[in-house]
C-alpha cells in the first residue's frame, strides 16, 4: 500500500480504517503464500518427494520398515495439504469480511483504490513466493533422486549438459582438454588405473594374514607357492601396460626384488612364469583361525588373489588406489619429513666418492628422533649400525637426504616392508645382513 493512500485514509477516515486497510493487505499476502505452499506440497505428492519437515526416522532397519515410514510420510503430507486448504479458506473469509467492512466506511472511489492495490500486492507476493518454492522443489527433487538411485549422474537421459558443465570449475589459467574434463566429471572417488602394481602392499598383507590366521609353516609355504600362480599375471600386466622398454626392465627388476626379498626363490618365480606350468590343486580350508586382509585392487590380479586367499580361510577386501581425490585434494599442509612417524626409511652415507654404504630401517618414532639416535651412542650399549659406521669411518650423513621409502604404523607389517626394501645386491651396513 503506498504512503499517500495510507496518509489519506488516516487523515480523512481515522486510525481504525487505516488498521483495517493494513489488515486487508497483510491477509492478501498470506493467501498468496499459502497458495504457493499448497502447490508445493501437491507437487511433492505427485513426484513422490518428501519435504524435510515431513521426514520420519527410525532405528528399525529393513525394506518393510522403509515402506512403513514412506507410507506414514505421505499420509503426513496429505494431512498438511488438508490443513493448508482449511487455512486458505479461513483467510479468504477474513479477507472478504474486512473488504465489506471497508466498503461500509470508505467512499466508492477510495474503496476501489484499496481493492486494486491489495490485488497488486497479493500478485507481487505470489510471484516472489512462487520462485522461492520452485527453487526449493528443484533442490529437494535432486536430493531425493540421488537417494533412490546412486548412479543417477551416469544416466544421460537424466543429465542436463549445462548442469554437468558446472560440476567441474576450472579456476586456473590452464585450459582443460576434453579427456581431462571427462575424467574430472567422474568424481573425486574415481580411481585411475595405476601402471605400477603395489607388490609391497600385497606381499605385506599376505604375510600379515599368515601370521593373523595362525597358519602353520607347511600351509604358509603352500599359500606362498599358490600365490606364485599369479606372478605370471604380474609380469604380463607389466608387459601389456608399460610401453617403454626401460620402464619394463625396471618393473621386472622391481617385481623380482620384492618377491625375492620376501623369501621367494628365483627357480619358483621362473617356474611360475612358465606357461606350461600346471594349475595348482585347491588346498584344504580347515584352518585354526580366520582373518581378513585389505589389498590394492588391480583388476583380474586381485580377483585371482582373492580366490587363493579364500581357499586358506582368509577374507579379502579391496581398496582403491590412485583416486582423483588423492591426487587433487590436499586440505592440510604437507607434514615436515622429520615429524612423520611409522616409516621405512633409507640412509645413505654422504661420502659418495669414498663410501657407497646404505642403511634401511624402520621406526615408529618421528623420523627426526630416530636420526638423533643414529648420531649418538645408546645408553644400553646396543648402538645402531649407522652410529658404528660413522664412528669407525668418520663419515656423516645429512638428515635432509634421508628417504622415506614406505609408511606403515603396524609393527609386523612395517617389518615386512623393511625386509622387502632391503637391497641384497648393494652394499649396506644393516646389522641383520
């Protein structure tokens, strides 16, 4: 209601008429709001979408419980529609009563002006509320569709390409190629196939499972021998995926070194690589214990390992590697190397010309603390081999040159990874060797 009309009514016809005029405008706006609210709830019923205010929850799980809850939610929504209709009816009656009373108090000309401006105010309020309710229903329908179908984003008939383009926002100066854009649209949890098989993690998980399941020496050796049945797959994968000859040679050396350091003989690996090698027979599943392991997923290789582990009573779980989230999302600052704990590390003597000795170790402590222990004598008399080497030769090493080879917080698994990383073909001053 404009100020001039309010002022005129107050001046000429008193505060009571002004109060009735404002009540008429307020009631008209309420009618507009409730009509949009009614349309919103009817659209929810038609699309089988439940607003948050009508959502019910229960700690009882199951498909029948879900159906009961959904049925109750729809009944609540129907009751809301009935109550909104009742409220609109009462507001319209109130609006009519106020309009008639104003007709008795105001002249026809002023009364018509009040009627026209009230209709204009109601229409403006209707458009404002309508846009808000339409946007609200769109968000609610999107969330409901995602709850019902986890793969709805992959269905082309449900995807608006204009919306799809907004999923990836390039804030850098570099222009993304079509393949890069397509890869990022798959989501942060999409795992990119890795060229290098994580042999260290697979071997460590196997040795941990043998220890956790209390498998005897004979059965353990049988499991290791059966596991060699997939060595051919490891080398075949390296041949198929890696294109450069130098990378293939490095991958073959890495596989042989990792398997050899864990106790696998060259003849066994060569036998496993022989295509004429017969398929091993299934072993007995009568084990004293049952455990589970988690290994990286590498297609057919992981499935073969799962079947072998199952024959020995070991449950296998897979974990994704090399996801887009791991490559792009780094919310925390990089931790200083000296503060990292639970690592397998490598120390090389700084006298590169005169000495090529190296040391592979593991520690649960922060790396900085472990390096301090290598530089001084132990109070227990059990000095580290690094300290003994420095004391005997007068050489030194730089902490910044210490390499973190692997990370593992579990003691047994960390020891297995240390054994894998020990390089038998190079000179080292580990006490164990």
